[in-house]
C-alpha cells in the first residue's frame, strides 16, 4: 500500500469537516476532517485528516449500510476554525494559548503534563503489563434487562451485544482514549468485522495501540500527528480523536469524524448530538420498533468532549420526554458487578434498577455543560 503524505493544509480549508445542524450531518465515512473541530479547551495546530491521507484501496471491502449511514445528513461548513485538542484530566481556556505558539511539536497544554516524557516510568510499565485492563463482557445484555425493568424508560436503543466495557486501572493516569479504543476494538473482534485480522482474538494493549498508531502514521494516515506529538510510543501523552481515527482507518474499518459545536449562545451542541445519535440507532434497529428496548448490531461510538472521552453504547428516552446517552465510561470500574446484580433485579425494586443504570446514563442536562463534542 503506497503511503499518502501529508498535504499543505491551505488547499484543504474549504473542505474542513462540517459543524452540524440538527438534521444535517456529513455522510462520507472517510473524508471527514478534524482540523477545524477539536473538542477540548486548548487550541491546537490544524490537523486535517482528508480523504487524500487515506491510501487508495481499489479492493476496499464494501461497508455495511448501517455504518455508511453513520449520522446521516449533509455537512454545513464553518468559517471559524476551532482546532482544539481534547484531553483527559486537564483543560485550559483556548485564550491561554499564545498566538505565536509553535506549529511543530505541541506543548504541555495540548499533550498533558507528560508532553515531553520520553518514556513512562518502570512501575507504570509493569502495572500495564501485569494488570492489563479491567474488562467486562455481557454488559449490553445486562443493560437491556435493566432498561426493560426501568419504570422511567419509554424506549431505548443499544449497540451490538458483544461490545465489552474496558475500564482504567487504579493509578494508570490519563489513558481514557486508549480504553475507548479498546471498547471499539472489542466490537471488531467479537463480530469479526473489517480489521479483525490485524487485531487477532484479543483486545490490544495500550502498548500495542501505540505501536499501531505509529504504524498508521508511517503509512500516511494523519502522519502529521507524529510531528505534533513527537511520537507517543512508550509515553503518557494524551491522545484523542485524530489518533483513534488513524488507528481504525489504517485497518480498513470505516469510520468518520463528526463535530458538534455551539455557534452561538442560543445554539445547543448537546441537543444536536442527541438527535444525531438517535437517528444512528434508529436506522440500525433490528426487530420491532414497538419494543421497549430496541437492539441493534451497530458498533458503539467514540465520544470526545472537553477533558474526557467515553464510548456511546446506546440512547434512552424517558417517559417525561428527556433523552440521554448510554455510555461506557473508562473511569467506572464495576461493570462486572452490575452484570451480576442485574440478574437479581426485579420490577418491584426500582431504586436498585435506577442505581445500577446510573453509571451509564448521561442526561441532556449533563451534556449541556459542554459546548463541543466529536464522535467517531
């Protein structure tokens, strides 16, 4: 496969990824740009991920209709660039970045407090090598059972049942981006989807993900990322949507980035996000739309918001009309316990049902705290 080298960003200005309207979102899976739409609070150098950066594949595997229509609609262009880097744990106002910040390797503000670290400490390497991760299977079926029992729920959608929840280890630091990549990888492995051959039968470790991102850069996938980060192999530098997209696109797995940004005080990025996510799950529902919990075979969605990233695994509408996301949060470590307790939940014990569902719910009120999101 012939690598495609990074182009000068100027010719790509008119092709930046769109800011979306409530019912209009870009459909093209491989030409979305993330140059102008970074979710976070520190501006970052423009990083277009154009279709030209993706090596041509005449024999590319046909994408399923569900994935091709990820967040269907038409993109709306923006004239204002808001290139920002999402980070876990730390976030500073974009105005804090000096106007003459260098365009090469990014500063501590963009890549975290370990921005200039050449390698992570030995104790952390041993922790990640021996403990690996905290993963739980069977969570989606458990959520289905709990949502069926919930008296609050009018209806809900869930992603593919094989998706596993992967949580952070104690003391590991800001590896949320990696943990969410692992969640999406569990779908590829469980369904033998495109990219499974490269992953094998086990979820890749943080070190393997770093190697694969570096390899993706070598092959021309968003290769400018290495210049801006100085490389991530063996370090604790923050990663975000650009690295996740490079990881999956390099395996041939179809993915696109969509951005949601409040353009005015009256605009609501979270409301448009919720509408788009509901459309995504609606078009992938299997079985009857009269079911209270509507299952799908769709992949989960990587969600980046300021300071943190999560994985969207479903959507729920309450009888009062409120709509909220259902997510896997890398910070939550007790999904195995939830699976065990869900089997004992009953319709009469609504307080228990609510308590078990609480770690997975992200209400509209919660999401309104943020004015920018990216989904992959």
